[in-house]
């Protein structure tokens, strides 16, 4: 994928702030620290474009990045940071639900999990939510450089089993550090928004 342009268009909290042009959207979600900002920066070949989070769990907005004037990357707020207050968790839930309910432009949600670990219960809840709202789900297994290639399959089957993925749902390993898997993720993004 050749990136001709990428710009952060809006940081939204309420529905009336979402883009209204009807351009297709691809959302990314995952627990805090999973490597979501790094993944966005890697996919767009930019540094510090999507902010890597300094205080995990702090971002409580939905950020829309317009790519090539063709589609939006939608950066959803991270979850699962142990130290946040209950009221913050509720705020996260409200913001997410507002967006996920009935978003026609949304073609697919890319759920990011750490390739090394079995998905957390929060990850399972997120996956179930995605399915509940009826969106396509693609799993990105981040930080793939932390294990050897020979271990990919084993780790991917642990992820598949814990999330109870459907047979046709994909898991794509990526490393933002080594820049591997980038093309595979791009192919799937294009595949999803052209469907
Ligand atoms: P976010 O909170 O999900 O946006 O996560 P960040 O992108 O801020 O990344 C969290 C931490 O994981 C940072 O210290 C990153 O440097 C590190 N990280 C992210 N992606 C990778 C990767 O592909 N490989 C390695 N080794 N570390 C990564």
C-alpha cells in the first residue's frame, strides 16, 4: 500500500463529532500497551503520528486518521489498564458503545493482542463485543519479534482458542520493531474495506 497522505482529522468523544462523508472505516482496538500506536505508525511509515501512550489508559477519545483520502483508520481507546478507576472504565464503555452501535461506515475491527500471551479476559470480552455488534474481526498479533518464527503457529493457536475465533477469521503477526508483517496487514485492510 502506498501512503500518499495521512492526516489526523478529528479526536471525537460524541457522535456528532464523527466524520460524515461516508468514507469507509477500519478500527483498531486492544488493551493499553499492546502496541497499537506503534502499529499505526508502522503501517503509515510515520514516527510519533499516533501517539504512543505515556500514561496507559489515558486516551479517552476516538481518533480518526484519513488515509489517502480513501478510508479512515479509527484508533479506539485502549482497555485493560489495571489501575484505572471504575468511573473511567464506564466512560470507556460509553465512548466505545456510542461508536460501535450502528456505525455503517465501519468495515472491520482489527483486534490487537500480544503474540506472546494468551489473550486476557478483557480481550475475550472485546472480541465478543465486536461479534455482538456484527462487525468483521481480524486479529493482529503484535510484538512478533519477541518470539521466533518457529513459535508463531503455537502462539497463534493459543490466541485462536482463547478468543474462540471463527475458522475464517485471520490472525496476522506484525512487528513494529522489525517491520515484519506490514504488507500482510495492509493486504487485509484493503481486502476489508473493498468488500
Ligand atoms: P499502545 O498503548 O497500544 O499504543 O502501545 P504502544 O505502541 O505505545 O507500545 C507499548 C510498548 O510496546 C512500547 O514500549 C513500545 O516500544 C513496545 N512495542 C510496540 N510494538 C512493538 C514491537 O513490535 N516489538 C517490540 N519489541 N516492542 C514493541
